C-alpha cells in the first residue's frame, strides 16, 4: 500500500545519497502504477496524483499519470478536481494531443454553480490553453465577464489574456467586455482588466483609438487612489495599492502615445502623482518611474518633462544600485530630446563613474559621451581624465573610457593644443590599455602643427624620466618624438616655445633645456632595462640614427654609433638587421644623403581607422554619389590616355603601360596636370 504524501517527503529528505533517493522514488512510482491499474476506486487517486506532482518537482518522469489527472478533472468532488487541474497544468502542455480530451470538462466546469470550480477551469485555461481550446471556449469566457462575482471576473480577464495571445484575431471580441471591467470599484478586477487591455494594445496598436475614451475614467481611478486615505486592505508602506497605480499609469502611456488630446487629459494627474508620491520607499519609486516613462512617451509640456528629468536626477542620488541604473538607462533614452534639462545633472552622472558596479559605470559613460558638446567638452573630458587617473582594475572599462575620450576630443576639440594635451594625458595615465590609435593620433596632431612639436617632445621626455615603470605605449611615443624632434630638447628656442604652451597646463613643471649627453643617456637607460621589449628597442634604434643628424658633436656621434653597433649580433633578426644597416649608414661620408634618409618622417593627411566608424547614414548616400562620379572620372581618364599615346615618347609609353594596373583614382584636375607634365617640350 502506498504511503501518504508527507511520509514520502520525509523519506526523501532522509536519504543520504542520490542512489538512495532514486530507490525510494522508483519504489513509490511502482506502487502508484499498481494503484492506477486497479479498477476499484479506493478514494486515494487524488493522493497518488499529489505524490506524482511532488515526484515531478524532483525531476523524475511522471508521464504515466497524465490520464489519471483527466479522470480526476471529470470527478464531481472538488478535492479531486483541484488536484486534477493542478496536475493538468504541471504534467501537460499545450502541444500534447491529450489536452483535447479535457475540452468538454472545461466547458462544463465554466458553467458550474460553484465559483471556485469555475476559477479552477479558468486558471487551467489561462496556463495551458491551446489555440483550438481558446477558440472553442472564448464565448464561455466572455459570458463570465458579466458575472456578479469579482473573483470570477478577475479569473476571466486573466484567462482572456491567454486567449488573445494564442488567437490575436479575437481581440475585437474582447474590446467591449474588457472596457466594462473598468466601471467596477474592486481593485482585483481593475488590475486584471487593465492588464488585459495592455496586452491587447501591445498585440494590436490600432485598437488604441477604441480605448482612448477610457482615459477620463482611468484618470478618475488614479485620482481616487492618490487622494484616498489609509486603507488597510490596500496599503503598502503608506501608499494605496501601488500595483494598481502602476498599471493605470502604464495604460495611460499606451493610450497617450500619438494622441495630443489624450495626453492633455492625463497631464494634470501625472503632475500630481509625480509631486505627491513619496520617493523614500520602493513602491513610491516604482510609481514615479512609471510616471517618468509615461511623461516621456506622451506629448507632454516642457514643464512636465523637466519635472520628469528632475525625478531621474533624484534617482541618481539613491543608494540602491537598481534605481540608479534605471535612472541612467532612462536618461540615455531621452538624451537627444531633453539635453538641456539633463545637463543640470551632469555632476551626479559623473559621480556614477566612481560606483563599484561596472554596469552603472558603463551606463554613466555612455550618457556622458552623449552629453558632450562644444561648450562643455573641456570640463567633461577633464573629469573623465581625472577619473581615469584614480581608477584601478577593470582594464576593459578603462579601454572603453579611453576610446570614448578619444572620440569626444576628435569631434569637439576647441584647439589643437588642448587636443594634444588630452591625447598625451591618456598615454601617460592609461598607456597599457589604450589602443594604438591614441598614440597615432598624437603623432598626427604634432606632425601637422610645427608650433606644438617642441612642447610635445619636452612633455614626453619629462614623463619618460618621471615614471618609475613607464608603459610601453608611453615609451614608444616618447622615443619616436625624441627621434623626430630631439633637436628641440637641446635648443633654447625649442625650450622657450615648449614653456609658452606649457602655461595652459598649470600642474606641469617648467621645461629645462637638455644637453645631448642627457638625451642619449636617457635613451641608453631605457634600452638597457630588462622590461624593454624588442619593439621598443627597434624604436630606440630608429631614434638614435635620426639623432645622429640632430646632434653634431663628435662625442655624441661616438655614443650613438656604439649603442647602434651593440645590436649587430642580436638574437632578434629585426634588431640585427636594423643595427647593421644603421651602422653602415653612419659610416657614409656624404652627409647630404644621410640627412635626407633620416630626415623628419612625413605626416599623413589623416589617420585611417578600420575599427572606428564615423560615417553616418547621410554620408552613405554621398558615398554612392562619389562612386558614380569616380566611374565618370575613369571614363575621362581613359579618353585622355588614348589622346596622349601618340604624343608621348617611348619612355612615356612605358610609364603609361605601368599605370594600367589598378591604382588610386585621381581627380580631373590632377589628371590634367599629370598629362601636361608628361607631354614632350
């Protein structure tokens, strides 16, 4: 004989191993199967099915009890029906064909006099109803909307949500029944009815026009909840039924979107709720958040939108991480429409960068990036750089932060000096996590601005000397600048020019003119350190051979030649080749040729980045037009080349044949100049 449910639970909990538990379960399943095969009704079927539900919760197969649950549903006893419907919802799903056998039982129970049996049938339909069952029994559910029992109305509305999800074409049949539920005063019916209307609006937005007549009724319900005193049945930490308030505000948002008239009708009540709701408790914050979402979605006045932004600003000061994240996420969504209002809270947004939660830091970084304009770029970038200097760990976030700073500085740079200072600060502070494009951008700015070259090389030289363990990015950039513009370190004019630009950076010490021996000694110290990588050594060799023409003293030439010759026997093929070639170059007697070879490297017009995409959707159309123009230019080029073939000599023809290979397209003006230069005198 099988045991009771509580005894089975006790036996399972007493098991000390999984094998012992399986033994107990399999033994009980065998007894339950034997009981099901007996044709005599012992009155214990519901107890056996209850034990099967417990076994199902433990993860063991219980499919052999599905038919038994259908037999319990057909029983006239309430206790058996309750267990049968519970087993139906747990052991079966809408995809199984066995479910069709219960359709007639559901229809009979929906007409039962006992409201609790009707509730069981509605609950089962709301959980596992298939599309066919929903179509067959929808009329019975609609009939129950007119019931005088609030319990049945609530269950019918929840069941209707399942029906409209499975059969969206039946939404029109539930518009009137759902609207009738809002005329009641029972909170449970109101919540269920509003949930049904929200579901229908989300599935079919066109039905909003038929529900907008309910806006005054919803406003009245919300006002009654706001002005109601203490009601023990619905009070939650001093707020009357916050669940119903949130649902009403959510429905108002769906109805007010795209309708100026509905938005005007609900503006006053939204303002009252926003002002009178207490934000110290979590239910109050939930209501305020729904108000903010609704205000931002409807056609609200500017004053109401400012009120919503201020509520989000208060959320940023909350201790709860979830509330702060919600505020940042919402502000990111409205940044393009209410930028001026959000700018007032930028200090609180910057403070969120110091939060230990990485998700909040990332959201704050995205919001700050969207807030940057030409007017506030200096202040915000300064805050970001200062935060970068004090933060530690989380290299991925630091890399994201440096990328955002680079994009902002390129987009809103007020001056070339400020742009250069920002890039150099990034290399100095976060050299290990910055991308190579940061140093490349710095080289680009320095190369195109001769007045900034003395300042850049002096600053990088000072950073190289100050930092105990400089990053590889800092060493590479500093050594590159020293090699290209090292003459400014040893000249009085270069030092004066560097100090002139230094005045904008008050924290920096005054630059001092260096001697060639000091510069070469610093490079020697860098290359002799065990942390110096082969790539940095290659940069050093390049810098040394360039300094050989910047420093003219015999002692300096001897030091440079000795340092370069040291790597002629290096294990690195790259370093060995560079050392041998540079040693031979230094031995050349023709100074003019040598100075041309190691002259300052030309700077490209722009830096090509494959990882960063700056072109917007509008530029895509321009690219298409440019492609068409390039095709026309190709045709013009071919015609010009055909006309020039007869006039050119043998050497010009040979050049012309070599240019038949794919090459960069040129503009018509450049093509004409090239053709004129190729013509014989």
